[in-house]
């Protein structure tokens, strides 16, 4: 596997690009954490409501138990306290439900803030990087001697635009047929540059 080009300028561009993608990913993850924490602050009223209602329900039940000991009117006096305790329980459940809803919202907002921009950048950047790694890795197996330049010269005549070939030679095919070493090297260099490989030492 070959991650970076042999040419210093292209290699630097690739390294800077990889670093920027990593920084972008870390920035998005940090922002998602900030959004998550800020959204969770909305759950604080629900937590307070739940805590207060739970405490109130307990105190009402305690009061109902105390009142139940009164002679004659104990059971009738206890009933309003029990009903108020149940109402406080419902209020506590509503507070807990609000907290759970805010926690779900915070989670999905954090996922969206992180995932959407990260996947967008990776979707644009990674395919090109993967193509380079695949092509450079495959090409490196074929460029270990000057004789291998013939293959890259052929690829250049098939892949390079005509105006680029015309700058190298008026008739590159004829030069290749004559086995002109300078022309073969010039053609191969075009393709090697595109693949990101340096030519072998003559």
C-alpha cells in the first residue's frame, strides 16, 4: 500500500489534505459534544419537577398515614392525601418523560451535527484518496527497472490527452515503435506523474 505520492508537492498536498480531514472530523465531534451538552440543559426543569414531585408525593403519603390514625375520621381524612400523592406521582412521571425526551433529542442532534458534515467530507475526499492508493500501489509493482517504462509509455499514449502528448512528440507512437529510450521515458513520466510514482533511476 502506498499512501503518498513520490513527488514532494503532491505528497505535501495529500498530507495536508489528510490532516485537514482529521482536524475537520475532530472539530465536528467537538461541536457535536457542545450541542449535546447545551441541549441537555433543557432537561434541567424536568429533573427539578421530577425531584420536587417525588418528594411531595412521599410527604403526602406520610401525612396520609399519620392522619389515618385519627379516630372516626382517619380513613376519610387519608383519602385526599393519597389522591394528592398519586397526582404528584403523575407529575413526577411527566418530568421524567420530559427528561427522557430531551436526552433523546440531545443524542440525535449530536449525531446529526457530527455525522452529516463528516460523511459529506469523507464522501468527497476518500474516493479520490482510495483511487490514488490503489493505482500507486499497483503501479509500484511495475516500476522497478528502466525496462518497465515501456508499460507506462503505452498507458500514457492511451490515457493522456492529445495536447499533452503533442507537447512530448509530434508522433509519439512512431517514437515508441522505434524504441526511442528518451521518448519512452518522457511518455512514461507523464503517466507516472499522474499515478504519483517517481521513475526508476536510469
